[in-house]
């Protein structure tokens, strides 16, 4: 099962609440607590990337898509993510998407 972004955010909030009420971390500042949560979430994703919707590194992708968060989102996720071009409904528009900066071709690593 692949988690959606809202599920991933809920998981991160749950982790934060656990850190927030934990007696061992009660003396830590806010930034330190966030650091603990980041490490926990990174470990969870590392241990089970498919359940968190992460990209399978063995799969080859031709394009990346730019993703940007809404201004009111608590957690900002801005950057490029590989995209399966088979998921683009209007493949004939790929060149247009590249021109407007929504897609970019992934540079192939030298073999």
C-alpha cells in the first residue's frame, strides 16, 4: 500500500506528538524535536520506501516533474521528482510541459 501525502503528513505529526509528550525530550527545544522527527521519518522511509510512495531507484525514468506546495501548507515540499511518462495523460504535450518548466528531461548517467 502506498501512502498519500496527507497520510505521510499525519504520520509525521503523530511522530512529533510522540516526541512532544515524551519525558526524555521534554527539555529539548522545538528545532531539536523536529530533528528527531525528521530522523524517524527518514528511517521509516529508508526501511520501507514502497509503502511511503518513494521512487524505486532501479526503475529508469526519462523525465522529472516540478512539484510545489501551496503557500498555506505547513510542510513545504518543493522540487523535482521522477515521473513515469506513462502516467501523463496527454503525452503529446510533453514538449509544451518542458517549455513551461513543469517537466525536464533527466540527464542520463554515464555507464
